[in-house]
C-alpha cells in the first residue's frame, strides 16, 4: 500500500500512526469490545489498546513485544499466527497481506478463550512497514454455537418440527422436520419471529395473544393453532413452547416443538359432521370414522358407548375387548382399571380409595367434555385425549398417540436434571427432590461429600484422570448404597469434586454412622488412573432433615456443606455432623467475616513486631510483622481471622494492610536511629497471584521510603503447593531480582521441602516452633523429644549446607537458645528474647539495648543443584 499522508511532527512514528488511525475512536471501539493494535517493523515497537490488554488479562501498562504477543496464542495456533505476520511483513500486495482468523488464546491468568484476530500490513510515514489490526473476544459466541449444536443432535432426530429462537423471539435454528412440515428453511426465518410467516388470516387471534403473553412472561405454553405452510396451505399443529435458561437462570431463548395434528383435527370435525347426519349417511359416516388415524369413541347422552373405530384397537391395544356397544362409560372404565390398562396412574392392586378417586376424576373429565389431557397406558405409550360434546349431547373422544413427543420431552428433562459426566442428578434436581422431602415433612439425612486433594489429581495426572476419578467416586457411592439395601437415595454431583446424597426415610442415628463408615472405606480402595495407582478419600458433612427443621432446601444443603468444611478442617477422609455447636461456630465466623470486611478499610488492623537475634553477633537482624485485630473489647486470635480472610476472599486486602503498617513502623524505627535489620512480612497465595503484586509492593516501599533490600517476604510451603505454582515462582524470582529476600516459614511441617529449597530463590528457612519446643527434651530418654531435637539439628545442618540462614521460631528457654547456638543456628525468635510488641513499645525496647549500628545483614550465597547432596551427606 502507498503512503497515506501520515501526520508529521514530534513523537515516535508509532505514536503518530496510532493517533491518526485510532485517536478518539479508541473509546468507541472499546465500548464495542474491539481492541486495536499497531506494530512498527522499523522500530520493532508494538502497541495494544486498553481493550486488547483487557482481553489478554494484562494491566494497561503491559508493554508487549511481537514475540510475547504471539506467545499468548495456544501452542497449536502460534505457527498459524507467525505465518500470517511473516507473510504480511514480506508481501507488497496489501490485499494478500491481511488475515482474519479465529484462534484459541491463553490469557495471563491461564484461562483459555477464543478470539477473532484481524490484521493488515500498510505503509506508514517515510515508507515504514506497519501492521495494524483489531482483536475481539468471541468465546461466548462460540460457546452458544456449540450449545446449539449439542441440542441439535438431540432434536434433529425427531420427526416433529423443532425451532429455537433467541431471547427476543428471533429464529436462530430449526430442524429438518420443521422444513418438511412448513416448507420454510432457516434462511427464510432467520432472526424473525416465526409467527410472522406461519400465522395467517384463519389463525385465532386469541391463540396468538396467549402465546405472546406466555413468551413475555418467560413461561411454557401448549396450544393447538392453525398455521400456514410456505405454499399457503393451512394446517393444524400442537405447539409446545418452553423457555431456555442459562446456568445463571437468565432467559436465553425458546424451543418450540410442533406436531402436525391436521389429520386428527379434520377427523374430529368430520366425526362431528357425520354424527349429525348419521340417520341419512350411516355408510359414509362409518367410512370416515374408520379412516381416522386416531382412536375415536362416541358415547351418547346416556353415557352409553355408541361406536369406536378400527384405530381404537390399534392405538389402545386390548381396549376393544373390554368395550361393548351399549355399555356405560363407567362400566368400560372399571374393566380397563381391573385389567391394568392404565399405568402408572392406577393399578388394580392399588388401595380401593385410591382407585375410586382416580375413576371419579376420569368420569368428571369425560362428562364435562374436557378438551385435552394425557394418559399413560400399561404398555408405556402415551395418548392425548380430546373430548367434544355435540349439539345432541353425544361425547366424541379422540385419543392420539403422543409417545414420541413425551419421549423427546423426557430426554430434554433428563439432560436438564443430570450431570453429563457422572450421570447422577445435578444440583437443581437434588434441591427439587430435597425441597419435596422437606415440604412433605419426611425424615431423612443429607450428605455432602468432597474428594480430598482432588486438585492434585488434576494438576499431577491431568483432567482426564480427574474426570475418571469423579465417575469412580459416583459409582462407588451408588454401589455402596445398593450394598446397604438403599435403593431410593438420590445421588447428585453439585459441581467440581462435590457430591451430595439424599437418604430419604433413614433416621439420623447409628445406622447412618455405620453406612458412612462403609462409604468412606469403599472410597479408599485403590484405583488406577491411567498409568498411576491412586488411593482416593472423601470428606463428608452430615445433617438430618429433622435437625434442620424449618430450613429450606438451600439452607439444608448449606448446613451440610458447612459440616463438610469442618470435616476437612479437622483432617481429610472423615465425617462431621452439623449440630448447634457447629452452627454457633459458623455463625461466629460469619459475624467475624462481616466485621473483618469493615475493619480492614477502616484501618482497625494493627501490626506487632517480634525481634530476631543473631546468635553470633548478638545484634537485632530482623523484625517479623504479625497481624493483630481487636474487635471491640476482645482480641481475635490471628489464626482465626487469618483463616477467615482466606475463606471469604479478604486475604489480599488484609495482607496489603499489614505490609503497609509494617513498612511504616520499620521506617519510623529506622528514622529514630534504632537497629532493626530486615522487616519480615507473611504473604498469602492470593497476594502472590494478584496481577499487580509487584507494582503494589513497589509503591508501598516507595511510599514509606524503605529500600527493597530491607524487606523479607515469608511464605509457607502450602503456597508452593498451589496449582499456579509456576506463576508464583515467577513472582518470587521477580521480587528477588528487585532485592527483596525470601524466607520459607514453618519449615519441615509441609510437603516436598527439599525440592522447594532447590527450586525457589530461598534466602532463609525458619524452624517451626514445634521442633524448637522439643529441644528441651532432647537427650532425656524420651523418644519423641529426642526426635524433635534431631529434627531441629538436621534442619540447621541442611540450611547451612545449602548456604542459607536458619532462624528458629518459638525460643522460650535458655536451654533452647544454647542448643541452637551450639548447632550453628543463625538467629532466634521467641519469648526468651522478646514477645511481639506494638511499634511504640518496641522502640523503647530497642533503645534500651541499642548498640552501635551494624552493617546490613549480608545476603547468603545460595547454592544451586549439587550442594543438596553435600548437605545430606553432612547430615549422615
């Protein structure tokens, strides 16, 4: 393409081109969900608009390169994009240098989406080769298309006509049966309300109005209505319209199923006409009646059977042998009931009162010539009954076989109520069943189950193994209940790795406890997941329906989930029953969560600082910041409100508040000339996974005038077990590169500690206080005490062997201090030295023991792979 007269002036070429091409229109494009981008091949600069950054899940300040931008695409799509970019840069023909593709893309947060990527090469100012384009997230559109395709697989097999509209009533899909019935193809009705083409001058306005009202109220409706084919021919349909809702309950559209009932309607009309003329046209009447494809019966005004047609024998097998001309309707009906003709509505073995009530209801419907109801026969087929009373008092009944329609409805209902992966009920179906049990006041027990460590299966063995485990757990639940003789239980998969079991009629006593023990034992049996053998376990929460008297189905399930959470807090692979004590604890945690949510922005959280003493020099080399919260007149234990913050999504604001207070206190102490060393702050997983963690820390350090070298981040091994460990590792490496040191807290209490020391940039390890407290018993003959002393000594040797500093927590006695010093521990922290103190008290304490300022604690030289083996040899 030729030079288009780009603007000249100050600024880079990219800035000038961006101003010309986007300028004030960027906001309009963003509102439309369209991102823009520019690439200058001369300066190798790439610019993303705000919307493009949002789609990629990166901050507006993110500075992409061409390579990093292509790197966001899924691996299978990168070569495609690289090919198009290379061709655009090398091709002079502008028409051949563009692309318009839909490709998978992995956002910065790991979530995969689909995007429409468009690009074009142009010639910029001074003949520079430029690439420009647009970027749109099309994930939702593709998902809707796939959803329609799945529905199409079910509905396409139907012989009846099926049509789907969007929420506004515009046609977006129809099956082949619809085209055969009406003559209209999808292109004829696309985005149009189908009634505009199908309804005509003979269509009853009342039917049109009732359908419109049902659609406006988003409810289902069934009607017989006169429609017109594309060629103008009129025909009757039985129309069933149901709303389609998304997982969030919002209306997505409507599905309409139509059965051509023209023959039945015409037959009924013909029957009425022939009956009116039977004295003069008996032969013609018989021919017409026998030609009707639906079952037809006529009872006179005395309720005696006048006639039935041949189709009556076909549609209702065995009914003709029980029906004789001249018999009263009640006599014929009782014969059919005694012969188990109807099922499962009534059986001959049913209680007499129940049978009499059903017969009475049937006769009422017949006598008032109720126009429409359905019956199921003992052979499993369904018929729709349509009655009409003639002017002479005769009642004409038409029974049409609607089995196919019922089967289609049943399949759609099954898909809506069952989990596709396991085949068990879904959450909605369980709540409906549970609600019915509660409304009826029946006894029962509800179990909530969760697979322990399920995330590790997905992360370590893949999602296919995780799906297999979900199916195995579901089957084991089903077989365990069957082995206990329980056949009426409802098993549901609630989502992810959560299940629920409703045990109707089983009282919450010892039998439930025995059943749960057996279910837990069955789940612990070894399974093979691909090439791996795995021993699964589940945790269970229990609540009896009587214990939750007055509670809704949702509340009962919530209580069961609370008991499940308590079981997991107590340790995996166990069960916990919901009771008033647990409810009280939950209520307390809920109240504390609400107050904590207000306390954090109100600045009510405080920080206490506990000194760390270098054993070699006697100097204070660090302060650990510890969160404190006074709720009214009471101090809330840190372990309680910190765990609550993790549960309710407050870990990030809580951690940021403590960091801010810790840095402010550290700055004040240093400004007073006091020896402080490093300021150590615990950081949670939520903080490390935040997109702006590095920038937030940088701003906090800058705001308080604290150098990055004075900050130490403490993490526990549970942080390194998170599924996003690679992303966390990148964050830790970035912090280390900026001068921040890293400490591994509570060392020796988690999993895979040695691998963490060689895989992450750790500067210090901290011995957990449980091992420190056991030092006093070392050598006194107690096996556990000796083991703890050995563990503390081993951790010190391991840390020193790797070139790391070792800090012992919880030092409370001189014997512990002497043991640690004798074994080469770097520093100690605990009540033997000083308790955690608020900054003002700490300032007094530091001033009382002030010594000449010591140089900054030197950074340990971190050994790499190879030194671990030497350290282990030293421990031997």
